[in-house]
């Protein structure tokens, strides 16, 4: 993207499209469950309400909390205990983009994204699981 296009982005109407998040949630569940079937793994399934959570029975639950200007992704373990690291996606109106902020990590600088799509949400979910596993293995 060139600098003139980046300059224009600050004037667009900024929202967080829940439809994109819902599609990414459904895709996660479909692929996860497909892999369980592929490897003939029983007694575990992922489900979602396409809005507030992805629940992997007997393993982890991702809760998604919305406000007008941000979305926070929080991971809980199988006992319902909130894990250390969460990820916040916020509208950055002044720069015409979106900030990804990693809560409780050494990564202090938010990452700026020009657009949000299903791949970005999938990356957030991946980071949420991987970063929390790193914290567990360090402890």
C-alpha cells in the first residue's frame, strides 16, 4: 500500500465487523473438528455460538468480548480459569487502522493492521493458543 492510500485510510468509517469474526470462528471449529475426524480422535469437539465463544470440550475455551471500539480474545483452561495472555483488537481512528495489543506479554508495541479479515482473526486465535502454551511451559 502506498503512502497516499495509507493517508486516506484515516478518513474511512472504522468498525469491527462481527461477521468476519463469526466466519473465522466457524472456520476454526470446522477445521479443528475435521482434523479430529481425520485422526479418529473421539470424545472431544469444538463448538461455537458464532459470537461470544469457541469451546473445545475438556480442553480450552476462547471467550470474545465486544465493545464499540474493540474486541478482546481471552483463553480459559478446561477448569474455567482465565489464562495469562489475552489479545485486544482496537480501532485506531487517528491512523485509520486497527491495533493488535498483546496483554501480559513482553510485546509492548501494538501491531498496526490496515484491515481486518478472517486470516487476521485466525492469526489472533493461533497467537492466543501458542503464547499461552509458552507461558505454561515456562512456569
